C-alpha cells in the first residue's frame, strides 16, 4: 500500500511537470507568433499583408 502511494505521488509529480512543460512551450510559441505578426505589421508600415 505504501509503495502504491509513493508511486502515485511520483506519477502525479511527473504528470504535473509534463502539463506545465506543455503549457510553457505553448505560451512561448504563441508569444513568438504574435511578436512576428506585430513586427511584420510595423515593418510594412500599414501596407496590406500579402499572406
């Protein structure tokens, strides 16, 4: 029983770390994408985007 509780705790920590890592990667990708879009708009000085 005690081993099962320890294993569950390790699994919960691993799952939490995995979810946090995925959210961090997703947030970085979104910020990267938004910054590229913003820099593209600033660089074109109001021209219509062709993409």
